[in-house]
C-alpha cells in the first residue's frame, strides 16, 4: 500500500459546481494540488475564469472555467458535452452549488417568507443536483466508474439554534435546512441505486466557516462546538480530497461530518 497514491488525483477530471464560492475556490485549489483537472462550473463566469488563470499558474494541471445554469437541463448538457470533448471523461462530480438566500431572506420571519425564495432554493439545491447527477451519471455508467460528492450542512442534521443569532443578520432560512437535509437521503438513494455499477456516492457535511461575521455571532457559534471555534475556509479541503480519491474506495452511501463537534455533544 502506497499512502501517497491513495490520495493522488493526478489526471482525474473533477466537475465542481459552485466553484466561484468561498469553499468552491478552496476545493478547486486543493484538488489541483492533488493533480486533478478541475472543471470550474458556476453561473459567475468572470469569477471562475480568474480562478482558472490562478490554478494554471500555480499547478501543472488543466483547469477549465465553464458558465452554466444549474436550473437549466440544456445548460448542464451543453457543459457536459464541452467537458467530454476536452477531457473524454468525468471521474468526479462535486455538487457544491447552493442557494442560501440573501441577508434579507435569512432574517425574514418564516410566516412572511416569499414562496419564490423557497422555490428558487429547491431548484438550485435539489433539482440542480438531481439534473447534474442524471447527466453525469450517464457518463459514469458508460465508464463503469465514478465518484459523486454531495455537499450538505450541519443544518441538514439539526435545526439552526435561533439563540445564537440575535441581531447579527446571520440567520439561516428554512429552505436551506430543508434542502440540505434532503441531500442526505438523495445521496443514500443514489449509492443504493448504483451499488453495483462502480459509482460511489457520499455526502460531506461541513459546519460554519468564519468569514468576518458579527463578533457576537462568532462567539456564540463557537461555544456550540467542541473545538470552541468556527472552521477556517481551508479546513474541508482534506475531506474533499479523501472523498474524491481512492483513499475512500470502501465508502459509499455515507455522510462525512466535519463540524468542530457541533452535532456530537
């Protein structure tokens, strides 16, 4: 057994949705360091194009920025056609794109929350994941192998603790909790459905990341964790590499929770 080889992603093609986000950019950098060619898929093309340029300068890989709309099946199909023409395969799909709602929606009372915000989150957080898995699944079935990683959240496991938010503007809307909870069984279903097809499907459930939030919120959040702090933005990269690589070859239908001990109390 060669431990370095277990985590080696050299030459593997990884489709990362939501690559322009805070964690998406971290995942892309870590995967590239491990040797992967990362497809940086996001509706914000200018952002992922900059990330592509940075990765090309830093690593000897072939990243590829793609603009796509995760709610549009035609857009997803067009993206996959581009990927296959360029790389001829897709080894890993990371469903990272997410709608958390803006600050106003996060602090809107449940009774007053507009249905449009609920509908939009369902389209991005669930339907988009469903469509990506359908289309990439076709490719992986032909390859007879593949890895899918779906991103959930602590709030897919437990309810947001309303006591920690106060007037911070950091609250989490119901559509985020509902969709992130659904991701868990979405993963289990696909792992079961493709159990003998060479396709592994797992969930990564990260906790909150410190990113300049209200100090009082950070303090209250940190007290909820066993480690006494929020996560740093790069602390989920190791988990992504583990799940994408052969290091997790005996793992499917599972949920990897990394939340500083929040849900373990």
